[in-house]
C-alpha cells in the first residue's frame, strides 16, 4: 500500500492504521498517549492489524502487510491528533 500525502499545509500529517472494527476510540487514545515521537502509535496494541509511518506533507510512505486470515470488515483510521474523522473500511474475503 502506498500512502501519498499531497497536502501542503504543515498540520496535514497523516498515517494509515488498520484496526479491529469498533476499536477506533481505544487505538486513537493510545496513539495520542504514545505521542509524536512514536508516530502516534501505541507500541503494542492487540487492535492494530498494520500501520504506516507518518507521512508529512509532500511525502509518500509504503506499507507492506499481510491481510488478516479471518474474513471480515476491518477499519482504517489516521491516528494523528484531530484526524479522527479520517477513516474507511478494508474488506477481507
């Protein structure tokens, strides 16, 4: 997966974090507690399937991961502070 951050505003820093469905609040809060020095990602979260590094404006980051073995619907979110509305769905068949 390639995440291209085409933003130009300094505050538009993003990542993409695939999580167990319904765990957005827990992962977002843990990411906030982890802080910028940890990419707003908790070190060990049972709810995170895969996560990218932060992509600063104008940067591109690549993420390679194996989709979950269990079919289902997984969420993806951005854990950068204030970006909780940025989310989507990954469907694993």
